[in-house]
């Protein structure tokens, strides 16, 4: 069969089908289609007669070739039934091939007349989420007697699983693996198309309090969490199982988003919910505005309330204000940028018959001065939620190098003055590396 097919010349751009009869028919139609348009423009009797003679010659030529093809097929083991010659119109030339003759799924098809093609790799993505793993390796040198950290350690490996559930929802799961085991950092489903323009999240969520609390550690510009977040929101920040509902507030001046959230009320170092009704409530208002083509500013306000472990009815309330200034020139965006950020927090923690009022803040700035290099600084100051008489202060200088968009190498020189009167001088260094398709974080 292969020898027989090779005996026929193949016109350019036409793939030879496997069936001999179909092959002859396609070749005939193609040859006629190539010849007919050239002659069809002429209307004289001589030209029409010449075209008929040419068609007769083509018919005779392909009849001979068909006979030779039948002879070769019959000579093969097993033989084959004789093939019928294609029938051509006796008078008018055949029209060129129409779109119906184009194989389904090919580039020339007018529509999906058959099963849609499956391109390489797409079939395996239909039922699988985007998966990524981010490694966070930390090291420290120097002395810290109040909050010592290991000299070397794999602080965290975060695995993310993100996918579209259906046209109306998407799911995001983030699992953190650390020295103490695995923990669900976040896991929620998002409904972005609710009536009235609302967006809802359900699951375990990082509370929308300020900016740093909503971010994962690999997004920070530093190796550590600011003191105000540690002292007032807990060592791991505020994250709990709950429901979040947000909506844009229409206005002609700026981007304005309002968010309301309700949580179970369990967060280590911050809230405790021994009773089912001991829920935690959070409200957040965020405003964003462009100041120019390369500069924008964002301001937010937050309120959080929940029950603590100091007795029945004892609550903890927090207020927060955050501000962010971003500068990134369009023409030099890959070489220069600047980010300034601050957060201020007030905490009122009821302790039975009394209450503790604490305040803290941080101010930071980060500047990109070359294609892969960043330099920054941060100043921290915070009182402690359960003992405001003790105030911690810290100053840091940070240098970051990006070998690629998938990895970072960072060094941080930090000096901390703790409320106990102890001073710690440390050099912290970090290696961040990632694999897989990790979704974008909130701007």
C-alpha cells in the first residue's frame, strides 16, 4: 500500500489520505480546482473548448494511473477489490474544494465540525489545579537571648493549589510545612459574581487587618515579621475559619472597597472561643488612587474584635491604619522602583477587672537601584498587648538580590532593644526559591 501511494505525485499543501479511492478523488478535485479558476475568467468559445480538452486529458491520465494503482494493489498479499474511477462533470469544470472538505479540527475549518484538537499538555490540566511550592530557608548569626532563632533552618515550605472550580467560583489552598509539621495556612473558595457586585470568601482566611497580616512570608521585603504584628496580632498573625464579604463602593474619585468578615474566634495568642457564640468580627476599608502615571497611594483602616482567654466576656479590640506609597517609572520599571509603607495599631485587651492599652507601629522603605538589586530599611516600635509597660524597638537594614523571578537571596542586619532592657544584634539571611505556577497575590 505504501509503494502504491508513493507512485502518485502529491500536490503541494494536500495530505494524501489512506484510502486509494479518496486519494484519487481528492487529487482530481485539487487539480481541477487549480486549473479551473485560471480559465474561468475567460468567456470565449475557444478558451472553453481548450478547457474541455484539458479536462479530457486529465481524465485519461488519471484513468491510466488508477489502472496502474489497481494492478499494484492486486499484486500485494491478500489482493484488493478493484477501484472505481472518479466521475467528473461532462461539461462544466469542477468547482474548487469547499470548506466542508477541510478535515475537522484543521486550521482551515470554518467551525468545530468534529472533536476539538487536544494540544500538548492541555489535556492533563483540565482536572488538575495549578501547583507550586515555595521554600523559605532562614539563617541567623549574632546573639539574641529573648527571641533566639536557629542558626540554620528550613523555616517553611509552602505548597499552593489553585484552580477555577466552575464559571462562578475558584478555590485556593496554601499548606505550610515547617519544623513542627504541616498546617493549613489558608484554604478558601471565592465567589466573585454574587448579586449586587459582592465578592465572598469562605474557608480559612488571613484576616483583612492592615497589609502585612494578609500577606504570606515570601511576599515580605524582610526576613521577619514586624514587632507590632508579633506583639499585638500574635506570632503567626490573625488567620481563622470564617466568611468574608466585600464590595466596591462606587464613586468618581478613587477606588474604594469595603470588607466585612466574621470568624469562629480562635487565634493563638489573640482570641479564644470556648463558646459557640464567641465569634470574632472584622471590618476593613481600603482606598486607592493614582497620583500620576508612575505613582499611586493606598490607605486603609481596620477594626477587629473577639474574645480572649482572660475570662467569660473578656474581649480584645484592635484598630489599625495603614498607608502605602508606590513609585515605579514606566520607562525604567525593571531598574528602579520605590515602596514606602507604614502601619499603626492600637490594642485594648480586657484582663478581668482591668484593661491593657497598647500601641505599636513600623515604617519601612524599599528601593530598587539596579536590575536585580534592592535595598531597604525598617524601624519598629511596639508595646506588648498584655503588658504595655514593656516596649520593644528595632531597626533593620536589608539588601536583596534576585537571581531570577523564581528566587531571592536576602540579608538583614537587625538591632533590637527589648522591653526587658536586653539588646540583640543579629545578621539574618534568607533564601527563597519556588517551582510551579503560583497565583498572584493581592496588590
